[in-house]
C-alpha cells in the first residue's frame, strides 16, 4: 500500500468510527500527543484527553447526524499528511482538514478541523453586495 493509500485508509477509518459510534476505534486513530481539534461552533480543543472527551460526547449523542466524507485529497510532506475533504452532516456541508503523522508504520491523527462552507454567490449577487 502506498503512503497516500494508507493515509486515505486512516481517514476512512475516522469516518467509519463516526458511522459506527465506535469510541475505541476513534481513540485508536488519534496520536498520543500534539493533538488538537476544532469542531464547528466549538472552542479550540487542545490535548488528547480534551479531544477524546469531545468525541466521547459526540458519539454518545443519539441525535448525532451521520458524518460522511467525500472528495478526500491527500497532501504528503515526509511523515506528515493532510487530508482535505467535504463532510456531509445533516443536509449541510462542511470543509474539513484532517492532519496525520506517521508513527512507525501507522498514520495517526493529530488535528481535525471542520467548518461550514459558505454558499457560493453568483457574480450578480456579489456585485450587489459590494455596492
């Protein structure tokens, strides 16, 4: 398996853990240190314990909408990789960045950030707003 395929597999495992509300699988994906996360509308989370507590709460929520990843793109730089993708959640779309580091033969997550995608305006709408 290439590095790109391995990173995409780790990224897919992240979203699979969401689909299955599988906290142990989610926890296993995250690195031991240097971890951070920014969920939409949340404060910045810093450190493995704080980040994993957020996922514990999210995955326990019976009303949590499915989180589905689309259009994943990998950018590799040595032992660091970032994945940019679109998350589909509850009828809305989020832009997401997932950062991974290579730990031995395994890619582990060190950062997740998701935020709403602004609606695209037509040229006419954009011009009206500027005037």
